[in-house]
């Protein structure tokens, strides 16, 4: 009789344990399915960090599940790609997006979005190549003193509507700065004056006849400050915003002509301030001299502030 009772008790205990294990398994399956469903919904809503969390929770319920692991890795790669894209690290972003798009049995929405971004990056990289080529051409033309021609080249860059997109902010800023420098060189105008530390305005008025440009590799020989006849014609024919020529007044300070020795000395001070004076025409240097005089600054102070 007692043996029979123990057998019954054993069966009851075994059934309870088995029932508990089955119930726990069923609960885990349910929670896993819910986590996977939430992750899919969050991807649809473009809430990728939450999708990553849901896939992680699914793996807690089924640690060896290959589907959850695959989708988690795909989601994490997409998040990393987005971060690189936002930081304009387009090469790295493209590689990560390609990994997402190549995921076998991965989330189809992530694949489609990754491919769209890959196409966008290709367009951006193509535009950057074109914009940099135009900018480099304009920069070389400006360095040769062909300011009107340089601005005409920059106009081609500005005419492209895409240049205003945030991807191209850096090159657009450089192009606008170069255009401003060209305008100043063509018109002979000075920068806007502002408050600064007072210093002697006679620093640039004193010439040094003993200075020799061959002693300084950053100092080029003096040349005529006025535009050539072809440049004057180009300035007159140009239909943009730079229809100027250099006048006699543009080559003077306080009614006195800026001498070649003053230009030579100014070039040395410009180079000492960390700016390549070889890239500047004589009129560029005159504009620096005039700007320093207007702002009551030394040449070096003015260059460091404005360039």
C-alpha cells in the first residue's frame, strides 16, 4: 500500500515538473516571438536602436537562435553605417551599408534602405569629384592672377543646385572665400574695418632698399599691379558680379603710391604670418597694406585676423 502511494506521488511530482518545464518553454517562445515582432515593427518605424534592443531580448529567450543573431548583426551594421554617413565618412558608410544589403535572409526593409543610401553616396562622391575639380581650377587661375576667369569657374560650381546640400558645406565655404578674395583683388577694395589693437600705421610706409627677394623663397619679384589688357577686356565682358578694374587710388595709401619696396617688405611679413605670399599678386599685397592701415594694425596682425 505504501509503495503504491509513493508511486502516485512520484508521478504527480514528475508531471508537475514536466508541466512547469513545458509552461516555461511555452512562455519563452511567446516572449521570443513578441520580441522579434517588436523589432520588425521598430525597423518599419526607423527606430533602429529600439530594434537592436528587441533582437537582444529575443536572444535572451533563445540564446542560440541564428535568425535573431543574423537580424541583430544586420541592424547593428545599419546603425553604424548611419553614424558614418551622418559624419560624412562616406567610404566607411558605404561598406557598412553594403554589408547590410548583402545579408542573406536578412530584413528586407533594411536591405532596401541600405541600397538607397549606397546610391546616394555614389551621387555625393561623384558631385564631390566635380566640385573639387572646379575649385582646384579656380584656385589655380586665382594664383595666376586671373581673378575674373577664376570667378567664372566658381560660377559653374555655384550654379549647381546640389552644392547647397549639407554634404558639400566645406567646399562651398572654400569657394565663397576664394570668390571674395578674387573680388577684392579685382576691385582693389579692402576688408571691412573693425576694432583692433592700435599700432603704428607707419610700419608699412617705411621702405627697405636693402631687402632682396632672393633671400626669401616666399617673396616673389615685383610686377605691374594693374590688370593686363586682356584681363581688363574680360572684366568688362564678364556678366557676373565682378565688373571692376584696378584704379590709381587702389594702388595708394593716404594719396601716396605703394612702392615696390613696401610690397616686398609686406610679402615677407605676410609669409611670416603663415600665409603663402607667392599665391598673392602685387595688388593682393597692396590690399593687405591698405587693410592694415585702415584697421591700424601691423601687416602680420591683419593677415592673421583676415586670412
